[in-house]
């Protein structure tokens, strides 16, 4: 008897045909396989059940409730189940629903969020106890080492393991040094649109250079604060070798 085929890579499953353009864009950007369940004539839940274990991870575009019903009875083990990220039809939230750690669902949620402008939703316990968000702005072509030095300087005695995510502006979403630093340190990168940052200009002191080159009063402080809505700025903008960093600490919802 032959062994079952190894799971393929990423599957994109839009529940509604109206979201096909969104799904197609994600499939192209992430290198995933686009499924069009409305074209098969099958009941969608049954079709998804047949396809589920044939991929290493899934982006399901639709309501979380639909995803929960589709997944009923399918998970076997957190060590082998495919990751599932649910993206709503309007691309507002990218929810790591299954396989956050072992399956890479948390990282996938952040990738989907960066591509679509969605808010990444990660609920695994390990991330929940990390109190810091770090906002980063930088000049073009800075190295991963420059970014690391600036971040470590801003953190001071705080360990890097306390950092939940790095946040930056959309202009820096493909900055090689920033991506390399985040990958090396296994830190998710969250990206904010300039329009969102301009609407919330949280800066202790405006930067003329950033205003002229980015069109914002600042990057690192508003990014860190926007990534942690109930947080407090504990390290205002600090700069080192072309990298600006700010640190925000979460406050308990009880305070």
C-alpha cells in the first residue's frame, strides 16, 4: 500500500464567488492554490473536508462561524494539522484560527495582514504574555544589524523576548534589513498604512525629515501606539544610525 501524498503548500478558499479577486491576489502574492468551491457542484463543507489535509495551511475567506463549521471533526493533532487563517470578506481581520504555533498560523496571519491591510488577530497564550510593541522607522537600505542595535538600545534592560511584534509604515513593508531582522528574531512585522498613521499623529516631537520624505510627523511612535491601543509609550523615539525606535507597553484592561 502506497504512503499518502505529502500535503501541498497553501490553499486559498474563498467561500463566496464575490471574494475571488481578493483570493486571487492572495494566491498570487503568497504562492497559494486558489480553490473555487462554487464551481464544483459539491456542498462546500464536504469539499473542504476532502481538501483540508491536502495542504499545509489555509486562508479561508469568509466568516469565522463558517470556518468553525467547516472545521468540525477535521483537526487531529496540533503537531500535524494544517494552519487555518480566516480573513473576512472585507479584509478587516486576519484571524489565526488553527495551528498558530506548530502550523505557522500566527506568521501566516501577519503575512495576510501585511498584504491586505487587515488587523492580525493572534490569541495563542505565548504572544498574550508579551507586553511590548516596538515601532520602527528607518532610512532606506539599513542593515538588519543596524536595526537590531537600535532596537536593543531602545529596550535597554528589557529582553527582546518581551516583544510581541514590530510595527512600521507601509513604505517599509519590503525593507530588506527590517524583514531580515524580524525573520532572524522570529518577530512578526505589522504594517500600517500612511493614511491610518496620519489620522493618529502620536508623536512627542515631529520630524521634519520624515514629514518631507514620508508625509508624516513621525513613524516609530504612532506605529507602536497604534499596534497597542491600550498601551503606554515607555520609550519615546530614539535614533541610532538611521533607525528610529519607540517602545510601548500594554496596560492591563483592568487598570
